[in-house]
């Protein structure tokens, strides 16, 4: 999936990138880390933003992973 990245005013406005990233995150199309990258935010900033918007990002525990 090709999503425009925020480029400090030269590309897509940041609020649209955030809205698009949150929609993709909600739909399970991208990870929280990828959403953060697309928005130019760090992981924790994106996690907090997602929570404020009603999303519940989760953390995968080692025991949840199949080895």
C-alpha cells in the first residue's frame, strides 16, 4: 500500500497523514510503528494519539508469539 509520507509542508498535510494512518491502523492494515513512521511521530506519540482517538493499541507479549 503506497501512502504519502508527511514531508514538512511539501507533501500531504500532517493532519491528513494522521487521519489516514489512524484509519489504516484501526482496520488492521498497518502496525502502530508503521503509522508512527508515516506521520513523522515516534512510537509513543502515535500510541498516545491512537488512544486519545479511541483506538486501543496493544502490546504483543513474548508468550503470545509462536516460536
